[in-house]
C-alpha cells in the first residue's frame, strides 16, 4: 500500500511538470457566410463569402521566471461574390511571435512552480512513509515470530506439566489400591490432571492464533496453500545483550526518524505556500512583446476609372509570393508595452498569505512536538529493555529454586514424608516460574524489537499498515497564449 502511494506521488510530480511542456494546437476548418446586400452596387442578392483556413501554434511556460512564449501561423483562402472585392480568391498568411514576462507577481513563484515544488516534497514524504512502513512491518513480523515462538514454548511447558500431573495421579492410584493413601488424594490428583489438560488446550489454541498472525504477515494470501503451510520457528533468541545508552540513542534518533523527516517536509511545503502567496500580493506587472508579418495574394482584379471601376485584367500572386511578403517583412507588425493589474482594497491573496503564515508556524510547532514525543518514546522503550533484561535474570533464579523444591518434595513423597498436595503445589510453582521466564524473555525480545524500530519510525497501533498520505490533487494550469499589446479601437 505504501509503495503504491509513493508511485502515485511520483505521477503527481509528472503531472505538475506537464505545466511546463510545450502545447501544440492547430485548427483547420471551412466557413461560409451569406450576408444581405448593404449597398446598391451589390444588387439584390446577398454576398456569399467562403473560407478555407488553418491556424497552428506552439506555446510554453518557462520553468524559470514564469514567462510564456507563443509562435503561431495563420493561413486562409477566401472566395467571395462581392463585385467590389479586389481579389477572387484571396490568399492570406501570417505569423506572430509573442512573449510575456511577469515583472513582480508570478516572477519569483507562480502557481505552476508551487505545485511542482509541493508535489516533489510529497513524493519524498511518500517514499519516507514507504521506508517507515518497511520498518513497522518488519517489526510486526519479528513481534509475531517471537510471540509464536513463546506460544509454542508454552505448549511444551503445559504438556510437560500435564505429564507430571499424570505421573502423580498414577502414583496416587497405586497407593490407594494398596491402602496407603485415602481416595481423596487420587481425586485431587485427577482434578489437577483435568485442569492442566484444559491449560494445554488453551495454550494450543493460542499457538494456532499466533501462527495465523505470522502467516498473514509473511505469506501471500493468493497462495492456495496459505492456510495449510505449517510454520516452525527454528531460530532461537540471541543471547541477552546489555542495556542501551538511553541518552546517546535518543540524541541520534532525531535524524533517523522517517516521521520527523516527513513533518519537516510539511514545514517546507508551508513555507513554499507563504512565498507563493507573498508574491501574489504584488501588482501584476507584465512586459508584453510581439512581432509578426503578413502577406496577401491570389487573383487580383485590375480596375480603371472611378469606384468601383471597370475590370481590365487580373494579376496572379501565388502562395510562394505570399510567403515572400511574410518573411520579407513587407508588412511587419510589432508591439511592446507593459500591462499593470492591481486589486484595490484587501485582496484574497493577502488573506491567504495570513492563513499560510499561521499554518507555517503551526507546522514548525508540530515538528517540535513530534521531536519531544519521539525522544520520550525511545527513552521509555530503552527503559523497558533494561527492565525486561533484569526480569529475565530474576525469573531464571526463580526456576532454580522451584526445581529444587519439586525434586525435594518428590523424594519425600516417594518415602511417605510428603503429600500429593505439596507435590502438586511444587509442580505449579515450577510451572509458574517457567512461565515467568518465558514471559520475561518474550517481553525482552519484543522490547528490543520495539526499541530498534522506534529509532526509525513511530509505533503503529494494531500492527497494520499506516494510511497512505495522499497529496492534494494537481490543478491543470495551461500556459497562456501571449499576443502582445495593441491599441484598442476608439470611438
């Protein structure tokens, strides 16, 4: 899940990069217009004008400076029934190059670059979360492994305890049969056998549950033999280590924790938002430039006399000549100017900047809080390792005394100096001592696993996979098509 989330964020980065890709556009079409006569020279019939036309262009937003450029090419062939037209048909062509450069707003940071920066950091955060999931999943597997190991050891202990109870019951049955012990001793021994058989059943059930938990972590559920595979944990626990240096480990862990690195990325994203909105408060001042050329040709009517004149002949101007006019700068057109746009009063950008600055401060404090929590949990985990290490030593000492007591009571029972109650009690004490060692060892192994994992990732409640951190959606920001600045027609 976390790996796929990282791949999703990588694709979001590619989406944001698409805002800087060149955009090609073309239009090819035909149109026909019949206009009513507006002059007596046109007669009573309407004027039919038909066009074949095409427009092709490329535009792009620059990654640095936020400028945009555009190059376009127009060509058309127009045929008309108007008697006053000078060309029938006419060929027109032209090109234009335009460039728009923001000077204040959008120069240092625009929406496209902000999205790209944020998406790149979100990708880093997703990869950090993937590494964090690896640490947490590995820790969960280790915990499940040692739990299964302990559950199977508990089954063996309960089995051994049942065997001791059966042995004592057989001895009591023999004594009752020869009249050396009352029937109550046999009833007590058989009750103890039943109790220990119940304990064995519970231990076996717990071991099966532990095996299923480990199976779910390490085996592909799509495998048909998923539930039939028998897991046999053959690796034993390593020798007990020494207590860790709490201060040294806690100090070095702040630079290793993946969650802290992700939180610092959130701070950088907040700072990027502040920079963007701070720039958006500025006036939108843009330098606009353009240059183009046009050409006209086709079948031109030559006229004499007054308007509209008498057609005396025609002159052909081919498309090659039209192109010569375009690139020969016969009819150039250029423009250069500055456009200014500024919001009067308090703008939405100013309110957004105030909000982003608060969110940045909030993110900084969040990092500080996570650092305190990380150190606290690591120090607590180190103390648990030390405490469980001491528990194992203490529990092992208890086994030695319990074994000596059971051996003594068994010998005394054989010669008639003890009772089955005392032997049963000694067996229970030995079992409890063995279970105490088993539990202390399991707790020690679990605390070591937890301590090692906490140096890189926070503990994950429930042993599951952390929810994927989804970045925000990427808004499509197509590059504008600058056309230059030209004087608008007046009255």
